[in-house]
């Protein structure tokens, strides 16, 4: 197991290097002179030259990459060309907002998805099962920005909302506030698709496991049906679900852009969009890099936990 | 035979599967009995209903399966009338079962010890520590080396033979009165097969168990069983003690099975497999189910189903030849293979 973890850690090194190369190339892949683009069409040549100098764009590419990598490794993500603040600080302020959003949404997904999936599996081919699966299919097919817009509309239009629910609508300008209710709509928006995926996965996994020989063995021992389903079967059925949950969480970290925009949440997604709009390349590079590294790390954890849970996999 | 001497008596058991294509009568009027402390072999081709009979005894049938009628008397009580809770107390405690597939019959996410301890804790109410000691003792009993270490291992760390020993340890951990072994050695290689059979026999004597041994290997029957029930298409066609069955098989199907077995005691040019195949459950013959394949079949056989009839030694047969109504050659000899080839 330790050997596996070490090997898996080593394997992420080339992946992370690849990520830095891609992120570094971002600036050079767009057609035209990045300094000119940052400065704007009409900017005087002296200003463009200044930007070029500041970003080190005059050095040969490999030197530029070396500097970039060195800076990244030491935690220096450069400086925003708009706010002149360090990119790391810009991201730091928004990072936890997005992580929190992703964590809450994942918790919602897991909670709803597991319950729905287990109920569906235990009652398979009944009306309950069919109903749950139809809702899940719906939840899965809905684009989440659309769901977000619908939720806002349902809550906002018609003024039927009682006083106590008003905070649902007060979107925030930065970070999370003091009222948990403000979190609910965006979390529902982000968590619904995940809940649907987890519900479907749990159901099919449970149904597969419940027909296995070892379940019959458990019954033949005189184990209560409740224990057979919620221990013998569920413990096996959850192994593939763990992977899905992890991947879902990883996807959420990078997938909050539209939801953050709709609900005016100042997270990483919004930061990226604003930076793109303002052609603030260092910030774009920084956010993409942070999200990618997070994604790789989450996948690594998923892999290790999957291996840990699934003792059936040959360790060689 | 007096019923109190029988640990198990099955009467006219009928079990069906209700599928989209209609009712599949997997077990259709099975009757036999098992005297206490003895071993009965259930033999028959694939699909004859052996496993379904066994699962019916423990009421462990999977979804579209359902027991339609008959009686299963265990220690004199008809357990078909038992509630689910009463059945749970019997399972793994009074009657245990081991299965054909040792590779998949153990839960991969629990240790061997946890799986043995589970039945001990359910049925004997021991605490964790006591149950673990008992689990180690059981592993020792079934001949697993260094049981103190094995007890904490997961199934994937064990070979097929070892896993089947663990299954036996689970099955015997609560001193059951009866063990049902559904083809316990089919998936194992030959030397391991012999070891497992020896183990079952040895523990049977030690613990004074009755055993129901399901197999399609007549060699296994000859070695381990006291009685044999031969099943064909969901019914018992012949039941007798093992010596009588091998010396003087009476049902044409039994004769066919024995002829398809390699024998060392007589000279034999080649094996004679039974012609034809098992009838489809959707298209059962009206009369004797073996009639389409039987070299002796007559009009009577094709028209009506013979009853299972017992003689004074309680040897039972389901075949018209042994009845007064028999309308074929009165001198018929089921052992005459010339006649078989001529007619069949
Ligand atoms: N789940 C099921 N659905 C429908 N029919 C079934 C089902 N399970 C078993 N059957 C029917 O029951 C019959 C008997 O099956 P059973 O498993 O008892 O055979 P068997 O004698 O144990 O054969 P084998 O030697 O292959 O184990 C089969 O021929 C099949 O038609
Ligand atoms: S009843 Fe007739 S068909 Fe059936 S086994 Fe006997 S002789 Fe053959
Ligand atoms: Mg079988």
C-alpha cells in the first residue's frame, strides 16, 4: 500500500509539469503580441515595451518557462497587470469561497444521491424506483446554469417569499456571509447533477452486488436482511461510488464559473472570467494552474482511497 | 422408516420461477428423506433442480422463485410454515450450506475472521473476543495453517481450496445438525477436491452431522454417501441406498448415468453417454419426463407420468417398468445395453 502511494505520488510529477507547461503556453498560444494585447490596441509603444519588460517577454522561451516554473514552485504566481497585486493574493481571497461551494455541493450530492440510490435499489422495479430514476435523469440532463436561473426566478418572481426566506435572495459581493441560507440556492444548483449521478451509480452498483454469491452466503448464515443490505451489500457497492464522488468534487472545483456568475459569488470562477475579460494574463494563468493542481490532487486522493477500499484489487 | 429417525423429510416439494415466458417448474414434486447422521447424494444433470431444492430448504430463493407447495420437515417440523425470523434462527445454526463457488462466496470487504465470527455471534451470542477465539479454532479444525494469522486476512489473500475451507469453517461454526454442500468441489482441482471431501467426511463423524451432498459426480457419491436421490427434470426418479443403486440401478436414467461413468471394475470399450438432452422447462413431456430419451419408452410412458413408488426396503422408483400397468416387454432388462442401442 505504501509502495503504491509513493508510486502514485511520483506519477503525478510529470502530470503537474505538463500542467505548468500548458499554463505557461497559454500566454504564447494566443495570436499576436501578449504585451500589446494586455496594453490594448491604442497603447503607446513605450507602455507596451514596459509591460514586455515586466513580464520578461524579451527572454528566450525556455528561460521564460524556467523563471515561471521557479516562481510557481516557490508560490509566486506573478502580479496582476490590472490591480498590481500579487496573483497569489488575488486567488487566496477567492479560493476558499469556491472550495466551500464545492464542498457543500458535494455533501448535498452524496447525501441526496446515496439515499435516492439505496431506496431505488432496495425497491427496484417498483413505482418508487421508477420515480426516483426519472427525477435523477431530469437532474442529470439539466444544465446547471439553467437550473440556477430557474431557482432565482421561482424564488424571486411573484414576491410570495415570506420574510424569513428573504436572505435566500441576497447574493453576496464577496465570500460567504453570516447567513447559511444564502448558500442554499447555489449549492442546489451545483449539487443536483452530482446527486443524480451518485443516485444512478449507487443503484446500479447495489443491484449488481445484491446478486453476488457472497450475499447469498450472508443470508445462509442467518444474517438479518437489514444487515445484509446495509452492511454486506452497501460496503461493496460504495467502492465505485467513492470514485464518482471524488471526480464530481474535482469537476466542481473547476465548474463553478457559471454558477458564480449567476449568483454573483466572488469565487475563483468569477475571478477567472473577470481576468479573461480584462486580459489579465497572469491572473488567468494563476487560476487555471491552481484549479488544475487541485484537480490532480483530488484524483490522486480518489485513486488512493479506491485502492484502500477495494482490497480485491491485486496489489502488484 | 420411522420419521423420528429422519432429520429431513421432503414431501412433494414444488418450486417455480415466474418469468416473463411463464412459470418454470424448477422443482416439481421432489420427495426424499435423510436419516440422522447419514449422507444423501443428490445427483442429476445440470438444470435438474438440485440447487433449487437445496435453496428451498433454507428458503433462500432469489426473486422470481417461489415455493408453491409440499412439505419440508426438519426434525419433524414443517419449516415451510416458519416465519422469516424463525428461518433465520435455523440458517447457519441448525442447517448450514456451502456453495459451489469458493472464489465468490466470501465477502471481499470483510476478513475471514469477521465472516466466521458473524454467524457465531448471531447464533451463540458470544462477545467479540470469544468469537474470534472460536473462529481461530474453526480455522484450525478445517486444516488452515497458522490460523492466528489467517483470521485477519481478506479472501483475496487465500487460494480457492483455502476459501472453501473457510466456507466450511463458517458453515460448521455453530455445530449444525445438517450441512448442505452444493457441489463443494466442482470448482477446485482434483487433489484439493479429495482433501475437501475427506475434510467434510471427517468433520461429519466428529460432529455427528447429517449431510446433503449435491453433485453430478457419481464417483463422489460412491465415496461419500449412504443414500442417493437421482433427480431428472425437477423430480426424483430413483432413491435408494448407495450400494443398491450402484449394484442394481433400476431407473433407465440411472442406468444411463452409470454407463456414462468410467469404471475400473469391469472391462469397457467406450463410455455411453445418454442420447438427447434434458427437456426444456417450458416444454415438459406430458408423461414420463425421461420418455423422449428412454430406450424403453412405451405408449403408456408417453401418455402418463409414473408415481414415485417405494418398495419394502424404502427404495423408491419412478418408472412404469416396475408397475403392474407396464405395457412393454414383460421380460425387459434395463441393464441390457444391446436392447438400448437397438431401440434407442
Ligand atoms: N432465476 C431463475 N429464473 C428462472 N429459472 C430458473 C432460475 N434459477 C433456476 N431456474 C430453473 O431451475 C432449473 C433448475 O436449476 P438448478 O440450479 O436447481 O439446477 P442444478 O440441478 O443445480 O444444476 P447444476 O448442476 O447446473 O447446478 C433450471 O433448469 C432453470 O430452468
Ligand atoms: S417410465 Fe417409461 S419412459 Fe420413463 S423411464 Fe420408465 S420406461 Fe423410460
Ligand atoms: Mg446447481
